[in-house]
């Protein structure tokens, strides 16, 4: 008797697509979407998306807003410390800086220095190049 065993060269993708779908759902549910002021942001090639703890917006007239509430630059350290203390369970506290095109860089540096003093990461929001 002759036995023939055929080996099929198929690959079943159903389990892979399930895993990818679950990862997609996980990242969609855990990511924070940043509400950005309706002004023009600097352009960048960066595709990085980071979780956000606090959003600080700066317009070109030097007006600072923290989570859509206008704040005085002299009170920035204190208010930022309070916000980050509320999110103390977040070990990777991130301050997102939304600076309008034409904003003096000294204003951006003030926020970056305040975040550095509080040991928080600071990132600058940009819009993709088109």
C-alpha cells in the first residue's frame, strides 16, 4: 500500500487579524485626543502620538491657556504642579504645548522649563506636512 500525505502551504490569518483588531481597539480606547485651539500649528514630519496629561496653549499674543482656561504666566508653575499632582498615578506625565505659528519661542521655553522642574515630559504639538 502506498500512502500519500499532502502538505498544504496555507497560512491561516484569522488568529492574526483577531490580535491586530484587539490591539487596535486597545490603543483607540487608551489614547487621549488633544483638543487643539483653532489656530495654525507649526509643520513637522513627525508621526509620533503621545498620551497627554495637561494641554497648554500659547497664542502669538502671549496668552497662555491650560486645558482651555486662560492662566497667568506667573502662576503657570503653581497651576501645572496642581494639575500634575492630580494625575500623580501617571508616571509618564506629559505636558503638550500647543503654540501658534509666530509665538515667541521664549514663551514655549517657559512652559518647557516649568515641566522640567516638575519632572514631566514636554512635547510640542505640530501638524503634519502636506
